[in-house]
C-alpha cells in the first residue's frame, strides 16, 4: 500500500512538473500545427520515425546504443505492469502461469540484458570513447540518469535472483535465463528474505527517481521528442521562411525574436524536445571552422532563458547550466551573442540531421530579423549590400543597365522590358551573380546556349530584373526583401509569367517557395532539373558529348537540403561519356556548405578557417580533376577555396559549363 501511495504521489508530481513546462510553451506566439486530413499521414509518419528510432539510427552506433536502452526499457515497463496487474487480480483471474509466465520471464530477462548493454555502451561512449559532440556537453546529470538506469537494471536482476532462491529454485523458473543462474550465488545466504526486500525497495526507489528526473532533466525528451516530431510537418515549404505582415502597413512595433514571447509556442517546445545529442554541432560548417556558433547552444540558450523567466519562478533548464550563468531578463541576447547569429550560413544541415526535428534555423533567422530591423546590429559589410540592393537592385552594387551585357555576344536572346505581356514559354531568370559576376556570366552564357541548342522558347528581363531579395531576407532585413520581392511580383504578374528557369538555387528557392506569400505563383525550375529533362527527352543531342575526366559534384545547400534536389545535377554530369563521377565524404543531404549562404557571401570571415577552404580540401581529396557546381555562390566560393590550396590545375565550373564544353569541344575547357 505504501509503495502504490508513493507511486501515485510521484505521478502527480511528474504531471505538475510537466505542466510548468507547458506553461512556458504557452508563452509563445501562435503557430498553426493543427492536424488535418491533408497532413495526418505525414504527421503519423514523423511520429513513427521517432518512436521506432528511425531518425536516431541514421547514426548507426548512437542509434543502436539508444535502441538497446529504449526498446528493452519499454518491454521491462510493460512486463512490470503485467506482473503488478496479475498480483492485483483475484486467484481465478490470474493469467501469469504455465507457458505465459515462462514466456514473460525469458522476455524480461533478455530485455534486461539488452538494457544493461545499452547503459554500459552509453557510459563507454560518453566517458571512455568521449565522442566530441557528447564530450563537450557532458553534465553531472548525465551520470545521474545513466546511474539511475543502471540501478534499475541491476537491482531488477538481483531482486529476481533472491526471489527465485527464496522459493527454492523451482524448475519452471529456469526460463528466467539470468535470474535463475544468479540465484545459485545466494543459495546458502541466511538473510535471503531481507536481501530480497532490500533490493526490491532499491529497485522501486530507482524507478521513482527515474520518474522525478524525467521532467527535470533532458530525459524529458522521452516524451517531448515524439510529440515534437508529430507536430513538425508545417504548411509552408521546407525552404521558406516564416512570412511577416506588410511592414509598411502593419501595426506591429517589434519584429523578429528578442524575448521568449517573440518565439512561437512550437519553437519553445523545440527546446524541451532537445536530446542534447550534438548531431547539429557535428555538421555545422561554422562550428567546424572555429566560429562561435554551435546550433545546439542556440537551442539550449533559448531554453535556458525560457526556464529562468518562467512566470511562476525558475524551472529546470533544458540541460544543467554553470552556476555563474544567470539570466536577469527575458532577452535571449543575454545568452546569445550577435556573432553567433551572424556566423550562420543557413545551410540547414542542423535541421536536417536533428533526430527529433527541431527547427534551429528558424530561430536563428528570427533573431537575425530582430538584430537587423530593430537594432541595426549587423556586420558593416552587409550594410553595403543592403544599400546596393536598395539603390541598384542588386547586392553587387552594379549598374542595372549592365544586367544583359553578357548577352551581347549571343544571337537571338530576347530582352523584355517588363511592361508588356510575355509571349515566350519560359522566362530565364538570370539572377544578380549570373548578370554581374565575371565567373558566373560564363554560366549564364553556357545555359543560354544549351537552351538555344534544345530549341527552347525563352526570354530574359535584363535591366528590368532585380534581386529576388534572398540576401536581404536571410540576413533579417524583411523590409528590404518585401520592397524588392513586391516589385518583382507586381512585374511578373503584370507580364503574365507562368514558367521560370533559374540557375541560382537562392533565386529558385525564393521564387518558388516565398513569392507565393506575396501573391507570386509560378512554375519554377532550376537549370539542373531542366537540363536533365532536355537530356532525357532527347532535346539535347548527347551523341558526341564526352568527358574523360574524374568529376566531383558539390551539393548546393539551397538546391539540396532546402529543396531536396540532389540527383538532377549528378545525372546531367553522368550523361557524359567517359566521365568518372566520385563523391566527397560529405555529400547529398550531408554535404558541406560552401560558406556563402544566408548572405554570408557579403560578409567577411574573420575567425577560424574559411568554410570554402575546408570544403575545397575535401573536394580535392577525392582526386577529381574537375569540380561541378550548380549554384553561382558555390562556384565562386569553391573555386576560391580550391585555388587557396594552390591547385590551379583543378577546373571548378557550373554543370552547364562542363556540359557545353563536352558538347562543343569534347571536354576541353576554353
């Protein structure tokens, strides 16, 4: 009776402690995560991925270790409940006897062994192997959690062993494949009953301790992570930022995220769903090259401020914090520096690898909005790009009248003035880099020639085209983005544009995923996808296209992780005869950023190794004689990164240049 009373009180306490955390989530702004017929299947699949450990198993060792702990724990919990239920039943309704009891006994013991293997493995990884991402965030509570689990497992077996010894080791207990052999160790013990009771009490108290640390430590992720995963599917596209109201007409006085109440309730739930595993840390290009940014710390610091400013008084943070770290206000910038926020390349690697679907990038971008719009706290170089976008319509600061200069040596390029209806099937959106950067003008020319070869009916806007606003939005300047994007949408809609080809993944992402927020709905295709289509349908004759070289493709973050386009660029290169395609160790959705995303293209790197230098080293290590890109920023950054290693012999170029060279000159670069 005492045990069940204590257990009831503990469950009530756990419920109360979780309710305090829920009060924190309620402080956030609205975020529509309702379950509908349209998203229910997606939500259920995300939930299953969590409870079945699919996302954790993307890292084989960590996933297997967690599986050894998680699944046996669930089995042992179920077995314990069945035993308790059986004990409470009248004699006529008891069900644990004969084969049923034997099956339960062997299941429990095998699960117990698996559970202890998992706990031992976790101790080994954290304190002996000392994996970097785990080592740098180990806290005393980790010992408490693992120790509590270990006590539960060990005392469970000892309790069972003494019970079996106490009743004389009957034959049917042999199905307890661990407890029965252990019972031989205690056959001559004169205090078996006392030891059995002692270990039973220890086992029960360890379970109660587990319940109490569940809501007060990172262990809470056992409950919050599956819920977070269920709620992760959202209405907006993967590559789109949260929309803001029209800044010229809105009555809002503050924009972006500064205090806890500026985040959405889902962003706050995110912090309590964090497992503190550090996978986001392990893939962050800024962190890997010595910058101050650590994506995990962004989550934990927001969580710390949220916990410290609870309306009813401080509650436990996501993970234990050093005593000297205090929070005196609700501003997250008391814990997070602007340097951390501006170091982000928005590559989305952290979001993509997170096993519980925490949306880290959204938090960083919302904080950038506050810094840029409310505090004017941004790198000075970025201010130059802002002024250029506002005054010249492009971040390069070039004269708009020069936008179509790349086309002067070509015949048949129709330049529209933006005031009359378009009478071509496709609008070729060249983008700022493709119009003004010397390297990328070659990409534009190559793409235009390939489109002409295939007989595609297209035109360009030339001076009537201006920046899509991506650098402004990704750096938090929503006002400038809305100014540029609004003008573009008005122009495109007025012309009746339906189909757009673009060679820039940033333009592609903005036109396809974010312009619909402003009323611009178009069929947008990246040039890698379009070239693949032209090759597959025979519109491009590949009969004589050959390239007898080793080529490695560098994945663009905004084409890949933001829009899930991985295969099209590889298939374009793979269509060339004689080509030997190799992969960098980090490729596909694990590819490393070039360092230019999130408007980093217009900011200097003053700390640590340059991201493009590190990525250049990786690509050169493949032994490739050519590097293929599918993004103007990647082209610039990777070419510079390769050259910093003194490898002028390695040709870096966009896929369109490689393809055109193979078609026109049999693969010899001009």
